[in-house]
C-alpha cells in the first residue's frame, strides 16, 4: 500500500533512534512518528518515488519526531539529492515498503549492560521489518517487549543467552541458535527472511 507524504532531508550518518551504528550506507531515512510505530519501522526498506519519476530505496534508521507529518520521510542528504535538487528543501513523494535483495544475513546484538540477569536484544540487517522477538526460557517461547529505541528487553533475565525466534511482519519465523551474551558485539547468523 503506497503512502503519500513529503520528503525533507537532514545530515544523517545512519545512526539515530533505531540504535544502529553509523554506517557507510548513505541511503537512509528517518520515519515520521506515526509510521515509526515505537521502532517497528527500524530497518525497514522503503521505495521512495518523486513526482519527477526519480526513485530509490532507503533503509529506516531514525525517527523523525513532530513536527514531521504523517507520511513524511526525512531522508539523508545523499538520498534526497538523488530525487531532487537540495535547494527544493521539500518535495512530494509516495513510498512503499519493499523486500530487497539482502546483501547480508541477520545479526543479533546484546545491549550494553546485558548479562544472564537482564538483557536487551537487537536484530540487525533484516530484509523485512521485525514484528516480534521471542526467547526460549523455561521450556517455552516468551515474547519480549520492544522499546522505542529498537531493543527487545528481558528485564528478569529470561532467555538471555538462549535461542531467539524472530518473526517478520509477513509471519515468517526464524530461530537463531543460542548465542553468548556479549554486550555490544554484533553476532552473525546464517539466517535471512525470504523476499516478499
């Protein structure tokens, strides 16, 4: 379903509210507060189309708070420049969620301060938006609460260091074998969501 809105731009390094590391990819965007949905938009890829026919795909790495409007994307300066001259400042756009070719597999990162007693878990490099994350604890799967800074928290330590199940918005569920609780270390997997 296409969304209509406007594109603006800011000086982005790929970091921001989604808690991703700044990166070399210049094609990123901040999602408006309504469509950000408490970080559900983090890591999503969206195809942006300008009225002049120009189009490109960007990855959501940040939140664009009010006064950002519903439907608005605040693009990195490099992304905006591919759609229009920066002097335009703001242009009308439509955008659609896409499921691009995935250059990498999914990675998992435990938040700084994580241990067997408390942990935050982040999913990185997922092709499709993540809808839920569960941990294996006490012989069953337990869903973790998602924060607006894009970590899933186990505040009582349940499942920290155990198997992790990640489900995308299309219902595909991937199970990650247990990983050691290493705070702030990006740990790769051999898994990736299928294209949609």
